[in-house]
């Protein structure tokens, strides 16, 4: 008996039968296809080429993206010139996106505009044989200097000329730079510049070379002058300020400045020492001030030199000079040396030319005299101990080689002479109130000098009412 189908069910059943009998037949493919399979591989060179292209495109895209986010401009996006790999021709702010390698006959970067900031961004400009300057500032028409340039935060090394040649950049700044093994100057700057936090080593000539009214602070210069005579810091111009710098083992002077300069809190050591090079620790021009500095073991070569030398009308205060080849501290006419220490130097501890004052200093164990003055000087309140260590030099605690000096209230202990005014031109010197102990000859002078009476309390009772000008031997 046929089942009873409800109207909706009968409709569905009819549609299924219709689809079954009207469906087209589908046959399988040929089991033996004609021909052999063709390769679908990509050549390896094509892959590598594509990878490099993709990488370059990615780097370009990254540079473009950075440029879009940062108003500064990447140096590597700039074109070059006939003398440089990259050239900055418009004012603005620029930065490195990677190291720059030098090419023969070219500088790394040229700056041909004022008002430029160049951030090396921690990267290195690396020179090679035949290159020019690492960075060069190109002057304007008629060699007019550029102005307001800042270069900072990176390394410049192994260029065949200067690391940075910015001698025609005035009123500019150079900060946090490392310059090493460049064949000429490490860093050369123009007038009224600031050099701060830089380390300059192994330059063929000087480490830092500056022009007038520059300030150099918190820098280290070491081992410069590898090709020719070179200072750590040299600025033979007016108004230089050098603060908290360290300068050592340079072939010539550690720090050399011009007139009206100020050197504060600097340490110099082992400069000079060559057969022909001068080698002072610090040289300051006329009217300069040298304060709280040290100069150790400078000028020990064939041309022995001072630890500190200051020109006429200068002040040297609170400094220490030890183990230098010639005088520890030397000053020219009209200068003042006060509260300084000079020890173990090859010649005099302190030497002062005409009209100078040496006050409140300690000078000991020097090869010749503790303190030596020329004419019309004042030597007051100093302590000189065991000088004359070179037996051939007949040293004294205080020696006056000229006329009209005042030698007062000094303590001289040990050595061949306490106070000696027996120079060829020693006349009219005034020697009072000094105290001498254990010197072979306490006082030695000519009949034309005034020595207050010398009282030897080692063999006489202490006087009840001593003259305040009395010289004492004890």
C-alpha cells in the first residue's frame, strides 16, 4: 500500500527526481596525458636580485618614512659634489642614518651654508688612504666664514687631512665628538666657538686648533702630533678659555693659548719629549690666568721644558707642577704665582722674571733652586724644602739672580743654600724675616744686599725681644 504524502512532501520529492534525471554526465580525465611536465622554479640569481631590490626599496622607504616624521633631513638622502660624498647646501638640521665610508679624492661631508646642525647620531665617518677631510666647512664667496654651525654626537677617524676642518666656521659648536687617527688636525675651528666633551687622539698634527675667543671644555686630547709637531690643544689667539681638559703625551705642548686666556682645572702630562719638539704642559700668553691646573712629567726629552709657562702680567694660582724637565712653573715680568706646589722638577721649582711676585707656595726636591727670581721681585711666605738635588747646580731654597728683590718670611729647609743672592747682578736685595734650617750655607749674599741680622738659635738662647725683621737659623 502506497504511503500517503502530504502536499509539501510530494513537491520536494518531485524536485529531487527531476534533478537526478536531468544532471549532465561527468567523465574522468585522460590517465596518460601527452608531453612531460615543465619546470616552474625561479632562478637563484633572480631571487637574490629581488631580495636586494626589496631591501634597497625597504631602506629607501624607511628613510622616506623617517623624513616624513622628522623635520631633520637624512644626510644620506643628499647628493654630493666634486669634492665630497655628501654636500649640505641649505640651512637646517641634518642627521646620519648610518656610517659613511670615505672615497679617494673626496671629503665625507661638506657644509656650504650657515645655520646648520649636523647630528652624526652615533655613527662614524671612516676615512681611508687618499681621502680629504672627514667634514669640511666651505666658506662663502670671498672666503667669508660660515656661522652658527653645530656638529655633534659621533666619530670621525682615519681621514688623510683634518678630521673636521671648520676653521672658516665662526660662532659655532662642536660637542660630543670622537676624532681619532686623522693625518692633519683632529678638529680645527674658527672664532668664538665652543668645543665641549670631545676626545681627540693620534692626530698627525694638533688635536684641537682654535682661533680667538673660543671656549674649550671637558675635552681629552692624547697622543697627537704623530706626523709633525702637534699640541693637544693649541689656540695662539686672544681670549681663549680652556676648562676641565686633560691633555697628555702630545709631541709638543699639552695646552697652548694666546694672550688674555684662561686655563682652569686642566691636567697635562708627558707632553714633549722628542728630540726637536718643545714640550711644555701649559703655555699661556700675556695677561693670562692659570688656576687649579696640574703639569706632570712634561718636557723630558732633549729639549727640556717647563710644566707651566705664563707670559707677562699673568696669574698662576693653585697649580701643581711635578717632575717636569726644566722649571716646574715659569712666569714672565709682572706676573704672580701664588698657592702653588712645585716638586721634583729638573731645574727650578718656580722661576719668575722681573717684577713678579711669588707668594704662599711650596717648592721641594727640585734639581736647582726652589724659587728663583730675576729683578725687583717679591718672594713672600713660601716654603722651600730639600732643593738642589742636582749636585752640579748648587741649589738654594730661594735664589735672587738680579737686583732689588724683597725676600721675606720664607722657610727654607735643607739643600746647599738657604737663601742665595750671589748672582752676577745681585745687588740691593732686601732679605728679612726668613727661617732657615739644615742648609749647608743658610745665607749667601754680596755686600751690596741688605740682610737683616741672622740669629742662630741652635747655638744661642732665644732673644727676649727679637727684631721682627730678624732672619733665623734653627
